[in-house]
């Protein structure tokens, strides 16, 4: 199994497990609310508040991460060196991953994105590690 397939399979398994747990907890809370079981115990109210807080934090974290990833990608696209980007994408097209070369004199080499991973690399890194041409 290729590393990319393994990564996607583990990501899918993680999503399935988290979704299953959230559905189970949600069904349990809905059942208790429907049966009126929340009427006497403070523990049940605390559990409900904790669950709603956890879902709110999860939604906020996901939304924030999506927003920041989009902003960084816009920034990288404005600094993009189109010629070198096309050359690297042709060279590594078998990877199935987008490669973006940014025009920058600092050391930038990172990946961004979990579902659609992208590689961002600066021209300084390419110039430093490329073989010298005579």
C-alpha cells in the first residue's frame, strides 16, 4: 500500500471514529432529554453543557483553520514563481500533489492541507539545494 493511500485511509478511519463517538453521545443526550432524565441530576446538566461547549469549540477550530489555510494559500499564490512552479509540477506529476514555488529569499519549505496536500517551497531553498550547473 502506498504511503498516500495509508495516510488517506488513516484519516478516513479517524473521521469515522470521531463521527461515531459524537453521534453516540448526541443520541444519548437526545434520549435523556426526550425521557426527561435531566430533571434531577446536576451531573446531567453539566454533561450537556460540556458536550455543547465541546461541539462549539470543535466547530470554531475547524472554521478558523479553514479560514487561515485559505489566507495563507492566497498569500503564497501572490508570491508564486510561475515558471519554477510549472517545472516542478511537471517533474513530480506522479505524486499527485500540487507544488507551489514562492519567490522569497528566506528558507520556506512546508506542506499545507490534509485532504488536498500542497507543498510550498521558496526559490532560496531551490537555489541552495539544486545541483550547480556549469
